[in-house]
């Protein structure tokens, strides 16, 4: 019989989530669709209609991320109640699914730069420094939630210009916090050797998180408003001289530095003090001058593919989802000898990582490997500051030789950390967030929602707009 032909959709409907309308920020349903090699959110707002946001440029990797999800570790205590629902009850509220793998404390708003890209909207025009007593109460709130906090990162503003930054670091080291990081643009480190000498006294368990977006002056001017090439070189030399463990953090923006990620990795390996690199796609939050989401967004999968294509030793099997928040964080580990590295992540038996680990099934054939993998991946920020952790894991993998006398300097890692904004916002990813800000009120709030809805009065107005739009009142 002849009859009308049914039309087939041009995309695959993979699932559904809750996202944000990019116009009014109302919570809206979003289809997760796969089309022409990419993954998108198709959103429908009652007021602003349909919008489309790129989520991933690698469908196989997007599917793989789902297989790495494992049960979350809950905090010891929550700070708020669940009343209005995510993301309006931060935090942490009992509806949150992950503890604080990394706690962030902004010690100031003051900064010695006014970067065109700054999620905190800090600038030279701001002069506020948080009092030491208040910062200590914030540290205590993190410890109360975690018992022994995995990692505290002191940020800002520019924390190195806080007049009591050394006292702040001393306060952190007095508390049960395994690892302390100082987030900095490197200016004071490059110019003040006595300050660097004081920082070196906090070793071990201390690391510098050094802003390092590009090797090209034009890119630094676009992202940071100044050519910081000399400053970055001199800061690295200071950190090298005092053997202070350093992680480079690279904010990636399409059309600016997305073509030099391999070059940055090779440059990092010239410095013994550099233990790894964290790549972050630009989060559309705070001050983000001239940002066009259709033109400038560069998602996690783009960064992963760019690193693999850049001719570095890291291959596809070497950069995998981090189980505690696999949709937002990818990691790769390597053993290091000078400027030579040998990635080891691909040696982890895939069937165990992909099938057994996320479902908490006992590793009947490899009980010790099960134990060590769970331990190895316990920090979402992948700061493997304890070399014994890696040593124990490698002992369970006969394919990988364990070098004698291996220390932190023999480990090199890359991480890709993607934070959420109105474009890629996803409720399930927010609930799994393990990178959290601590507030003066003792609340602990996911990085993603903090910058969107909680950071300052402007953010709180956005949340009010979002709530009103969701109720049809905007």
C-alpha cells in the first residue's frame, strides 16, 4: 500500500536535563541531542522560545563520561536546607551529591590587574581585603564540613597582595587541610624574592596555582589586558629557584590560545617545579568582555581533542573522565623524567574503570587495584601531592615499572575543568560539583552556581530574575 512516509529526525534524542534560558535565566527543560558529531542542549523557554547550546564536540567521549559516574562522598554536615530546589538553596544543601574536593576562599576583591576575562570581576579599582579572623572562620566551616579537607585554594582578587597573606597561609597550615594552594597572577612572585622565600617555608603540602594562559603577548593582552610574558617567565624562575610545586592554569578561549595547548605543555616540562597544567574553558561569568558564545566558546571536549592532536605523548586513552564529576573534569597522569613524560592513565584496565568502578562492584580479580584506584581518584582537582598514592597504584599494575625514589617531581598531570554558565548549565552536573566556594556566612557553594547567583549583589539579582522568570513574573 502506498501511504505517507514518516519523517525521521535528523538528530538522536539522548536524554533530557534541566538547564537555564540564556536570556532570562529561568530553569527550563533541555533535550540532550546528538547531531552531526556534536552534543547540544535544545532548550525551550516559555518567554524566549527555543535556544541551542553546544555541550560537546565528541559524541563517543560524551557517552564515555556517563560510564565513569560513581557514588558521591557526602559532606559531614550541610549548611542549608532544601526548600526551593537546585540551584536556589546553596549550600551545601542535602540535595547536593558531592563533598568539597576543593574548597575556595576569596581573601580579597583587590587586584593588581583588570583582566578582560575574570569570573570574580576583580580589578585595580577594588581595594577590599577580607579580615584574617573572618578568613579563619571560613576555613573552620570547610573543616567542619570535611573533617580533614583535601584541598584549600586561596584566591581573590589577587591574594598575594593581601597584607596578611602569610598569616592566612599559616592559619591554613595549622588546620587539618592536606594541601594548600595559592592562586596568583604571578606579579608579586616575579618581583619579591623575600616573599617567595616565605612561601617556600610552607612546603610540603603547598602549591602555587599560577595563571599561565599563553606564550603569545597578543593573547595575554586579550585575556589579561597586559603583556605578562616577562612576568610569567620571572615568576617561574623564582618558583624553580625555591623548588615550589606549581600548577599552571590556562583559561582557553576559541581563536586566542586554543592552537597552542601542546606548546604550553612542552613549555611547562622545561620547568622542574611545574607538576601539571589545568585547562579551563572560559566560563561566561563575571567580567567577560567582548564574549560571543557562538564564536568564543571552547568546550571540554575541544580542549581534550586539541591536546591529543598537538603531538604530545597524551593520547585519547590517557585523558579520561574523573569519576566524582566525569562530565566536568577530565584528567591525565604521566610519569616524568626531566622534560620527558610517559602517560600512565591508559594502563588502568578499562573494564575495571568503566564497568566496575562507577557501580561500586567488588573487583573480585583485582581487590588491591580496586582499593588503590578509589584512593588515587579521591581528589577532584587531581592534586596528587602524596607520591605514595601513585606508587601504591603502580605496584598493582605490572605493566608499569615503578621508578626507585619516585617523588612528586616525577609526576606530571593535566586536568581539564569545565565550569557551568547559562549556556551549558545542567542540574545533574551542578549536583555533582565538587569545587566549592566558602562564604563568610559559612555556606559552601558550588563554583558554578556561586558565580551565577551568589557571588555579589549583581549575581543575587540574576537569581531573583531567574526565580521570577520561572514563575512567569518577569
